[in-house]
C-alpha cells in the first residue's frame, strides 16, 4: 500500500505557524482555561486517538474533554476563550491534514516535550500516551461493527502495541532514548492504522471551518450553545461570569 492509494496527492497540509503554536502552548497552561486542561503534548496524543477512530467523532463529543475532566469548567474571559477554542480547532485541522501523509520533513509523528533535568513528575511520552488513551475512550463501544474482521483485529493489535510499553514493568526504568523509540513506533502505527482505514473506504475526517483572523467570532447569544463545547447554553456556562 502506498500513500497515493489512499490519500489524495493534492492534499495541502494545514499547519499552525510557530507563533500560533507558541500561543496554543501558553494558553493551555494559562488562567484562561480550567486548571486541569490538557497540555499541548496531551492534546496531541488525544487528537491522534480521536482521529484514529474508524468512525468520525463529532466536535461536540471531543472538544469538552480538552478543557476539563470534570463536568463543570471555569473559563476566563469570553474573547480569550474563543481564542483558545480557535487554536485547538486549528491544531485539530493540522492533524487531520497530516496524519498518514508524507511531508518534506517526514510523516506526522507524536509531539512531546524534552524532559527537564530534575523533573521527576512526568517523563517523555507520559502525557502523550495519557492523552492518546483518552482519545481512544471516545471511540464507539462497538467500533468494529461493519468492519472486516481481519482489519479490525489488525487495528486492535496495533493499538495494543502502542500502549503496551507504558503498561509494562520497564516503564519506570526506561531511559529517554527508549521512550522516544516508543513514541516513534507509536507514530508509525498510528499512521499505518489511519491509512488502513482510508484504504478500506472509511469516512475521512474533515477539517473544521475556522473564523479568519480578520473576522473574529461574535460573542454567542445568551441562549446559544457555548463555544467551549460543553453542550450548555452560553448564559449557563462561559457567559455566566458576565451577568
């Protein structure tokens, strides 16, 4: 199987600028978003897990998971919230248009932060795999229904291979080089499964339309759905603090 068998050759990657990526990284750890919001590394793994589903996962089902593991979220100002949402959706679009595709700098691969000296809290790949498994949790419970049995089993085995190193006894003693190897293998497997879905004719995830920088999204009406994706009315969610 070659790339041209499954991915249109004229597909143009939608890539965040370095400035936008820096903004996203900063905003995910700022006071604008809830305290337990995903970091950029966790978001990358999460979106990879979401987009790897054989059946598309709706924005309203995955977006709220980015902000908080709890039902109630606590956002900052309305304009800042919309900026955060736009950046997360833009990052989603980047993965939509780069998974499984060859680029000049190589295929998509997992994003991770370099471990800081003396930081024993998290090690390379920990946050990425945590986000990835959260993305897998959003797959339909019967995701294999309607799929070729061999294809479904190949995907199951691939997912086990991705997660297995982080569940093994060696995870506590593995050095950074070993962990980077696990991430590299995870990226190759994600691309492989993604391409298998495309070769089987399954629905291709589509980019989400974004507002241009020159046309900022208007503040939602009080009774409109909150843009954070919570499913609540704006007046009962992010807009409540302005009443």
